[in-house]
C-alpha cells in the first residue's frame, strides 16, 4: 500500500511533493452602495403626489437602480440624490396642503356650527 502525502494545514500539495501556501488577495472595489429610496418614492407615488412629484421621484429611483445594475455608480448616485430631493419636496408640499385643508375644514365647520346655534 502506497503512502499518501497530505499538505500542511493551509497549504496545497503539488505534484512535486512541495507544499505551497495560499496568499490572501485584496481587491479594491469601488463603493457600490447607492441609495435609491425606492420605498420612499413608492409611498409618495401612491399617497403623497402633489404636482406629480411622487412620479418624478419614483422615476429617478428606478433610473438609479438601473444605473447601479449597469455599473454606472456616479450616475446612480446622481439619480438617487435627485430622487431623495424630490421625495422631500413632495412630503413637505403634501404635508402643507393637508395641514391647510384641515385648517380650512375646521374653520368652516366652526362657522357652520356657530351659525346653526345663533339662529
């Protein structure tokens, strides 16, 4: 029965019976973290869409995701930043519009009830 040669721990046994150890390889990758705010954009598209800002934010979020998948990270970051700015504008404008609506509704209800009790 022939003796089996086994490599040392962490090494590779080659045909010439010498053990070679593997060296770690460090690969520098560009930052692939792109924030596309797709959930924020979807919320604004469905629930808070003043002046079609929610649609614009959703469009830019999709473009950011597509650019990231194609490997164009600077363009993806640009679309992502634009989507975030549009989302913030949509939330601010939508919140102000809802607040104005509630104030007008409360004042009109107050006037309606006060005129009802005075007559």
